[in-house]
C-alpha cells in the first residue's frame, strides 16, 4: 500500500495531465459537429505529433536543469533537409532518413558540447545555436519548396490499416492513427531505454542536485551531453514528420519560435519541473496534446475552454500565459517554506 502511495505521489503531475487531457478531449468530441470518427482522431493525432516530438526533445535538457531554445530551429532545419534528401528509391529514402536523424543528433551534440565544455548557460548557448540552425535551414530552402516522398508520407501519416498488406488488413486498424503507433515506438524504443540507462538516471540526478550527483560518482558531463544529443534526435524525428505532412520544406522563423514556445508549455503542463530532476517525456506528450486539443476547441467554438470568446489566432498568447503561470506557481513555494535552505535540496 505504501509503495502504491509513493508511486501515486511521485506521478501525480502525470496523472493530472492525463485526466486533464481526457476531460478536454471528451469535451472537444462533444462540441465537434461530426462527433468522433476515425478521420477526426487521425487529424487530431496528426496535428499534435510534431508538438509532441519537440516537447519530448525539450524535456530531456529540462530534466538536467537546462533549457534548449533551439529545438524548434532544429526541427525546422531537418524539415528543410528532408525536402532535399527524403525522396527517390527505397534505398535513397533509407539514406535520407539516416542523414536527417544524424543532422538532428549532430545539432544536439553541438549544443551539449557548448554547454558542458564551453560552460555557457544553456539558455544563451541554445539561443545562439538556434539562430545558426535557422541559417542552415535558409541555405537549404531560401524559399518554400522541395519534395518529400509521397509514398512514405501516405504510409506514416494515415491509419495503421493503410500501412499494412491487404492480407493483414482489418477493420479495427482503420481506427488507429499511424502517428499513435509511431509515438508508442518512440517512447518504447528511444525514451524508456534512455530513462532506465545509467546516463538517463544521471540526467535526473544532475537536475536534482548537480553537486550531489558529482560527489556520488555520476558522470554529470556525459549525462548533460547525452541529454542535448537526445533533444536533437527527437527534434529531428519531429522535423522528418513535419516534412512528411507538408511534403515540402520551409525555413519559417515564426514556426520555429512557436514550436519552441509550445515545447516549453507542454513540458510544464505535463508535470516536468523547469528546475530539473522531476518529470518525463510521457507527461510532455500529454501536455502537447492538451495544447492541441485546446487549439482544436478554439477552432470549433471560437472560445478558450468554451468560456472566453477568442479567435484561434490567440493560441500563442494563451500558451505564453500558461507557461508564465506554471513558472510562477513553481517559484511561489519560496513564500511558504519554513527554512530557505530547503530550496537548495
């Protein structure tokens, strides 16, 4: 019983995020004129997948006590790169996927090296590198264009049934968005092994107390470097998917900034502490889909949470308020702690 209580207490932010998402999405389905069907579900998952990936990317550096302001730029750059290399024969597609993932991983390693070995504050380092990555994106795509494989896009952006051979086709698979399957794969194949590894546990330890982690024998430098590398890799997956969605590339600076803002908002809503050491990518996924659901509700009802009249264009303002409120709420505990030294634990 005690273990259950500890588990619930440790994961209460994640549980709250899940309940909030279920409540909001249920309300959205009720407000949606078409109700719930496979097309609506696929559209909703499709809209939130990119934000979910960039939010997962943001989560890992945040766990170490840092912040990566370049995740949106990396995602945009990989989108532009995909519009150049992600087309042709199956072998060329495989090579293009490898190049895109390697580019994202390389960007993350650059961020990690600057933060760890250059000893520059993460928010400053990634702000600068984000501008550099956007410069690469503009070199690749001075104007919107390019092509991304339509066949690969059809396989990865529709229902699971469309990706299966006719012999394995079943009616049930038509109700499962392919992006949902991809999210599960990313969590199971990428995030969970990383979280359970020595390096992953080191990220949590460094975020909780870097000095204590160092004294305990944790390789803090390797953990931080891996965190930013993982952020680059996850951003690259999001960039590839963005290219598959649009089947083109665009070095959109506004889009890059909004993706970064969305990632921070989703991380906070998902229960990851901006101080570090607490949270995880699963909560950030639900945070991303909470934002997506709110945006969908804005489009359907022209209100915020069906109460405050508003245009869908006000979504960035709403997300900024969410981030400000969440950060302020986290900092407010300084007013009621009995011993200020508790803040250093």
